[in-house]
């Protein structure tokens, strides 16, 4: 019964074994017949038997280069063949037929069974003890190599399609409607157990002493690790009917089915991989002699063979990221490409400074996923590189490298600027100098000044600052107001976060800073002009960040003006005193300053107002 094909998502194959080179994948062998072939058993790399429709028996002694028809002595359809060694084997078929050979299939003799039903499966655990199963729940056992076959009741009337034993006691038989029976005494008694499916089971096989796999209708695969007490579904990736599997060990086994379906696992069925069979014929049976060399047979005389585990050379990788021509790529970034069909063992990565790859600076193989994180120290900053990838699997390397892409690495990253001047919460002029520590990799800075902590009310937003400072232009700040400021750095590839927010307060009156020169000593200059009417300029120097108090008194000792009161950065300053509200007379300007390191300064000057 045929089912529609469901696309199978390929995953990465986990185990890689180098195999012979050619031919790759699955290739046809001439069977010399158009009869349907139902079973194959290979006893070695060179010898094997195929059986099928109308008593067909084919034999090879040269690895399938030639398949020779052998007289079977029957014209009934033959469904299953099993060899216990290179010479001794059995075949079962319609109307209870069982054939035996002791000379590697050169000749066959009939063994009496006493049943007339179709037998679909045969298996042996040694040269004397074997089992056969078939229609209407039929089960036969022999303990003398088939000289006598004894019928035992299975309790079923439905058709059985497969029988398999792990030892002289434990075995399974399975068939229609998901029926699955188990014996623990060599087939004398049988117990029906749940398979977890009502679909027809085509094959039951032991993969280890307590492990078994069942396959069949609709592409189902179920596995048990406790002698059938529980069965877990595995994803085959197909809805096609599966007919046969060949188990080499606990990890490696192969399954064939309708429409040329082939599935392979190398990790006990955790992942199943689709293979190209190069045929659309229904495949009925498969036999592997090792993990690489196997045969499958099917309808219309189909025989196919592989010596590479079924794999062809991998396809060409397709690069994903970074995009071609990308700039600012991190020196420890990730190179990414698409998975290649069939699943590969590993990839090789080349990185060069030229597109012809004459100067390869990095060549790494054995990458087992389709991406690579560049380790530190390989890629240099601000450099053009070219890269390509090539896939390798059990068979060999892909025929060609991927297309070539290029990228340019980033310049060094920038850090967050550290604010320097004015110190946090300082009192400044209305045209203060804002300064921060220089960032080595930065090519510019952005400075913002606002009246609120959220920086929604901006009074200054200056970008493209190439140095480590900026003087707030005249007219932006108001006297006696608190402002907040912050800075970030940037270059062609990166932008830092903003610095922590600092604040400053502008002075009560028109206090201004004169340039960026840092004086050597404290000094209070004589005002100018003097006498004056009504404005005079009072200049003073601060060699260090200091707490400054400048007040103006009349001759009675009364304070008439509080000019400056706060912390100022080092620099040269001018305070313009407007005496319009005061009468003519002599006034005293008194300055006190204490630097951050404790140095003190005190001085007074005499000023004459004449109106």
C-alpha cells in the first residue's frame, strides 16, 4: 500500500567513517529478471542470495557484479531468506514452502512443514534452532536445522509478517493491525503486547539483547529498550510504507520502503537521514555486511548496492553570514553557512587576505557544525578578508568550494567616556568648559546638556566632537540654574553607552571663564576700570579646583553683593559687577578660596565707584 511522501528534515550526521571512493551512493546492479524480489541476505562482501516471485533465487559470488539464477525446485513466491553462516541458509514462501541450502545457495532442498499457509519470515539463532511465521498467526520452530518443523499456537488469527529472536528464549513476531506478540520460552508460549500502533508491522528486529525496532505502514518506526514493555516513536521523515531493515549494531541500521525510500541512522534512531536510492521502485528488503556495504532489492527485479554507506559526495556549501562585503565584522564573530546534503561529517574553512587564496591566514578542518566562531588573535582590526567553506563526509570532499565572500573587520570597540571637568555638582560660569577622558579608539564624541535628568529639554546636543572637550557657547545657559550633562564616544563601527550623568550649577551673576589656560597660582587682580561707573571686571585665577567665595562690602563692613559662592574648576575667571543699584563710594572685594587638597588663599582689593 503506497502512501504520499512527507519531506524529511535533514540533521547533521554524528559519526564519520572514511569509506571507499567510488561509485558513490546507491547504484543499480543487473538482476537478469523482471520478477519482484522480496528478500536479500548477504553473507559476505562477495556472496549473497536474493529470492522473490515465482520461485526466483539469485546468487552472487562476486559482490553482485553478476547475479546468477539458481534452481529452487519450486514455482511459488518466496518471501524471506536467512543464512546462519556462509553456507547454511533457509528460504520460506507460499503454501508453507521452506527450502534449505548447505552449499551457499548453489542447490536447495525442500523441508516438510505440515502447513499450507504463506510463510513470510524466517530467522535462526544457530545452525539448529530457527523460526518461521506467516499467515493466520502461523508460527513454526525447528531445533534440528529444519528436519522437523513444529507448529505452535500464537493465539492470533491475523497474518504475521516478521519473526525475530535475540536468543533461544526471547523473541517477537508481528504483523497486521499492529499485532505484536512476545515469547520468553523459545516460542512455546506467546503473549500479545501493545505495539502502540494499529498500522501493519512489516519487520521486527533486535538491535541489542533487550532492544528492538518495528517498522511498517505509513512510515512508522518504534523502538523498545526493555524487551517490548514500552515502545517509543522515532521520526522517519516519510509517510511511505517501510518494509525491511538491516541492523549491523546498536547504532547503525538501514530501512527501505515504497517509492525507493531509504532511511539510515548512525545513533540508534535518534536521527534518521534520507538517502537517494536512484530508483522509484518499491524496495522490499535490505542487507548490509558492514556499515558501508549493503544491497537492497525490490519489485521488477530491482537490485541496488552501496559501498559508501549509501552516501554520495556532499554538495557545495552555501555561505550565509556575514553578507558579502559586510563591514565592521567582529574579529571574534561567527561565520555561518547552510547545512549540506547529504549530511556531512565536517567542514573545512579557509580565510585569506586575497580573493585567490594565495595568502591563506587561517585553514581549519573538522568543523562538525555549519558555523564557526572565530577565536581571538586570528583576525586583525580593520582588515579585508575573503572566506570559503568545503564539506566532507564519509565518501570524500564536495566537488567544489563554496562561493567566495569578503568582509572587513571592525576597528577596535569604544568604551564609555569618564567625565572629568567640571566635577559633579560644581558651580560654573555660563560658558563652562566640559571635559572627559579621551577614548583611544574613538573618532568622535556626542555631548548633551539639559535642564532635566531625562534630557528632554536640551540646551546643547553637539555631535562630531573630535576632541575631548567642548565649551558651551554663550547664550545657551542661564545664571543660577542646574544643568545635567553626559557624553558617549563612537567610531565607524561602534557607539558606546552614555557616560553616567553629571550636573553643574551656573553662577548667580555673569561669571565667565577666560580660555582654557590653567594658572600656576591663586590670584585676585585689581578690578578694571577703577574708578568705574557702573560696571567693573574682577579677574581671579584658580590653579586648582577650589571652593570659592567672593563678596563685596561697603566701608561700614556691610556685605552688599555675594558675587561667587561655589566650587569652580581650575582656570582664569572674570566676574562683571554691575553697581547700578549702589551709590558712589569705596567698596572692598574680598576673595577666599580653598582647593581640594586643602591649600588656602585670601585677598582683598579696593574699588571706587564714581557716578
